[in-house]
C-alpha cells in the first residue's frame, strides 16, 4: 500500500519518545507523530496523551525521500468549519468603522504632515527649554 500525503490512516503506537510517538501504519511502514502534532493544546508530556499499543487515526503530512513519514493526530480529527459571524447594524467589523482621528477627510496628507511637524517642533522646544534651565541638567551651561 502506498502512503500518500494528505491521506488518513489507522495506526498503532509502537514507541514513545520525548519528542513524539512512532506509529505503525498499514503495510508495515512506521511514521513519526511529532509532539506538536499530538493535540490542539500544548503537550508537555506525551505519555499523558498516548500509550504504546493505542490505535490512533493519523493524517500523513509528508513522506521524505529517505522513507521517513511525518504524521499528525490533531490534523486527522474532523472539525467543523468555523461559522462566519453575522454582524448587526450596530456591530460592524473594525476595518469598516471610521476612526475619529481620520474623520477630517478634507485634510490632505501634506497639511496633516505640516501640522504634525509643527506640533513636534513645539514639543521639542518646550522639552529643551525645561531641561536646559535646570541647574546641573544635561546640556546646561556653567558659568
């Protein structure tokens, strides 16, 4: 039996390591289920999820040229497609909401940039004035 990527198969757990579990597939070949492919949540100890001799359904992720077979238990599970949310009139998706800062549509990019630069220069001037006037502050002149 040839093993194809994407196919779902029944297998038997033949060995467990700290990084995954070896599963014997129909036809006598063996593949590895990496610890990250055992369950949907974080798996600290694989022994909490699998035991040698367990029958598991696996999905073939990849088949290497040297014969190594990558398997997944979590991707073999049939999960319903998440439903699309219906939004009421008052609940629109975020990308469609108008932002208060961007509500002045008459302003051009250049006028917004000029306003930003003026505001920024005013703040820098105020900051320099406050730090230089303090005795012993950075940049203060000693006399």
